[in-house]
C-alpha cells in the first residue's frame, strides 16, 4: 500500500480546491449537481478469512451474470504459513467457498487479475517470488468451465522483478497479459505476451520502454478485439508523472499517447471499453501536493475528449472503472472526513461528460482499500474491496443499482395435444406464448429461452417474438414429469428482465390395470364386476385418470363415466363361452389407454355319481363321511356342503383331494338327537363359478343314513379332515 501524508489544508480550503477549475478545462460538476441515487446492497464478506493478509481483489462478470473474484489470501493455519491467489464465484449473498488458484506456500504473492473466455473458462495471473521476497515473476493459470485449475505457467521468467500483471480476453478467446518489469538499475518498463486461442504464448513483447519509468499497466479489449493499455510514466516536466496510452493494431503497438497531459502528478490508471470507446481513470494531484482527485477521459472512437473530474475529495486513490454503453462507473479509495479510508462510487449516464455527487459504499469506521468494479447491463454494477471490520482484512462485495427499471415479461406454455391446454401436454413439442414490456417504454428486442435442467450454460439471445410455434421440452426418461420453461427479456437499452417461468405437466400415457371378478377365471352370471386400478395415482407427477368406459368387442363402448374402482357390467346373453371385457381409461392430459380381461361362463352344475359313505351305526355324534366325489368339466368343484336336514343347516367345506374324508357332527344344525334314532346326512357340491355374495352352481343333493345309539354328552361342531 502507498503511504502518503494527508494535506494540512483546512476543510474550507479543501472544498475550494475540490471545486477549482483547471485552466483551459471546463472543470468538475459543481457541488449540489443532480444526484443519481444509488441503491447499495449491504457489504457482504465473501472471503471470511481469519487472517490479515486478504488483499487486492479484482472482479469480472460472466454472460450468466455470475461474478468471479480473485484476491491475495494469506493464512497461518495450517502451519507453515500459506499464501497465494484465491478465487470465489457467486452472486449477491450466495457465494461458494473460496479456493486456492495456484500454489499456496510461504512465497510472496501480489496483484492478481483475472478474465473470462466465451466458454466460461477463468484465466488468472499474479506476481509471485520463489523466496517470499522480490524479485517476482508473472504466473498464469486457467480453469475451464466445470474443471480444475491447471498448473501455473511462468510468463515473465526472468531475473528482474515483474509485478502489476493484468489480463484480458477478446471475443475469439485470445489472451493478452501485461506487466511491469523492474531492472537491476531500477529502470521500469511495461512488457506483455499474447496467447491465441488454442495456441502457445508469444515471446515477451515490449509495450513501453522509454528512458523514464513506465509502471502500473492495465489492459482492456474493445469489441473489435483491439487491446488498449494504459500506464504511468514520469517523463513529464520536472519528473512529473503522466498517464500514457497505447493500442495494438496492425501487428504492432502504437506510440504512447499522453492521456493526462497536465503538469501535476498522475498515478495508477485503469482502463475499460464498451463498443469502440475507451475509458480511462486515474488519480491526479490537481489540488496540489497530496491533493488527489479521480479524473476521467474518454476516447470516443475518433478523438480523445477533455478530461472530467469524477470525485469531490481531497485524497482519492486507486481508482477502477467499468462501462456499459452510456453508463460509466468508477470507484476509489477515499480519505475524506478525517477518518480511515472508505470506498467511494460515482456513476455517469452520459458517457462521462457529467458526474453527479460521489457516494460512500463501504460506510464503516474501519479502513477500506483497493476497490474494483464491473458493470452489468440494466444499471447495475458490482464492487469488491478489502476491509477489516472484524480486525482482520476480508474481501467485501456490494451491488450498486441505479434507477433503471428493467422490462417485465411472461412465458406461457400451451400444449399441442390436447390443443392449447395450459396444464397438460401429451407431447414434448409445445407452443410458447410470450409477452414483455418496458416500464420506460423501450422496445423489447431480445429474449432467451431454456428448459429447466438445460440452462447451464445459458442459451444465446434471440430476437424477441410473441410466439414460438414449436418448442421442445426437456426430454428425460420419465413419462410423467412437470416441465418448466424459463424466459428472460432484454430491451433496447440492454436492460434485462428477471426470469419468467411457466410449467406444464407432461404425461404421455395412461397407467392403469383391470380384472374381472377379482381375476376369477369363471362366472355363472352375466353381470361381472370390473375392478380397476388408477396406476397414475401411484405417481404424483402423473395427471390421474378421470373417466372410463366399457365394451365387449372393443368397438362399441358405453358412454364415458367417472372413473370408479369397482363397477358392474352386464354381458350379452349370447356369445362364446369365454368373454372379453375391454376397459378404456382417460386421464387429465387426454391420454387414452385400453385394457382387457377375459372370463368364461359356467352355468352347468357339478354332478356326483355316488352317495356319501358312513358307518351303519354309531354311538357318538362325530362320524367320518367318505367318498364325497363329484365332477365339473368347466370351473371345477370348489366346495362340498353337508347338512343333517336337507333344506337348511348347510355347512361348506373346501372340496378335499382323495381320500376325501370329512369329520361330521350328527348334531350340526339340530338339537342333540335322542337315542336310538336314524339320521340322514345330505351332501351337495358347488363349482368355482361364483363370485362375492353370488355362489357357484350347485349339484343335485345326495344322501345316506346312519343309526345313532348312544348318549349325548355335548354338542359337536362340524369339522373337516383331509
């Protein structure tokens, strides 16, 4: 950090100097000029380091609006001390944990910088020494989107000290790196290297190698892929420092142009581009020794315009600049108010011609250092700096929002099958209906659309239209799934809407099952029970069955009826022995599915060729009944029924396999018989054609008698023994 003494000028004199007009220059905006109110989010700690070595942040923004920040990190835990470049990615108050970029050991590290390529890859440079002390070298590494950091490469690789690296990436993913080199005779120059996409680094190329000191370079690339470099140089009158500029065109670096062009000391420039315009800021002692203000100058693509004053301070240092079309943003480290340094911000909406009153971003009682800023379309900018409210330095972030209402919009998904249905679709191809408008009345020019689950990376912008006739939803293995479509809209000023989302339930089939009479194979009635199961009810993402209809031939159906798990259906009297019943189901998405089951008619009762066999006489009420044999050529014999009365008191038993023996009570259904007495035992057979409360077919009744001579001691219950 540079150490400078504060000016001893009184506050009144400071204000007078702040408002002074440099001869031949229109001067800064007067105090009380129209103020663009800026909404700053609360400073958010994105490093959360417990050490006091967290310094020098730089920030860039990706096409997906995620911020990428690099800084120098130092920790004492674990021991030995670790320090090196650190990196984090995030938005607002949602940031992932920071990670080391390169080796982190007890070497000297300083002044990192980073850039993004078109694929979302991150490229970083920093200065590091092998011993922890100068001289330093310039190191480079890269991290592809979704990948890991590559092994660092030494770009300067020389015995002399190299510091203050800066990196930029053009639209073709070509990289440019610049740095300051200090030779053994204390002369300083600005060098650089170039790396074409997919190629190797060029040889070191001199950019500024005057007889004076050339230091502190910064680089930016315009939309024509022309690199622009600024640095400070002390070749002015009486050794005064100036801000110089050069660009690379036609295979060579241009001669240096003096941007500051004044007799005061000018230091630590920064440069930004938008379109073909170039924007430069620097700190300048226009208010006398140690009375630094932030000055701004613009190249409009044809000429350098007069410089403007962006700050109203008495000591403003280390500025950074970023631009979005007509909006120019700058931040710096400011010592006004008699306290520790704060981070100040100023914003111009007319390409830097006028600058409203500057504003305090950090607003705390601790020291806030080395801010950086990046612009985002829609009147937003993002600021990072180092600060120490907890006693140790950390990297803090705040978003600055200036009044600019973004457009608003909606997306509506409509099915093609069923036609124009907003809730359900049977197909992945749908129609999108889009509406968007700007509160400020700007035309809506662009939009981008993506399916949830397929928005990383974000799709390219496309011309705005109100209808996309055929949009394909995200294809997954799931036949039932909610499908989301996201839309963002952009107006002619570049402002973007928040994401609009619509959802539709994709359901491409009917999930159901059905059986007749609980899956019985036979029936002796023309009325059967259709048992249905809504398989879609088992999946909360399916639309659910709503209606059903039945048929005997799969052609002629009953009218549609509300889905019912159990419904009776009457077969026609004439027809084949085996009948087929078709059930057709329809779900909320309009899918129709046909299912069927078969059942055979059996109206012929079993028959028995023999009467039951029992002993001729018994002294007990329990007897064994044998030879209960019957035949059924259709559904088969299912049960045998026994009774002591013949017209009532029937008791069923499962039809037993050979030897078909049953233990029967002569008292079943009767009062205990008196002795002696002859008792008749009646038998009939039932087949398997019954269902529920409806029995199967019964055979004719057969019987046999037995003589009972004994004493009754109790009542016998009917038992079966196989």
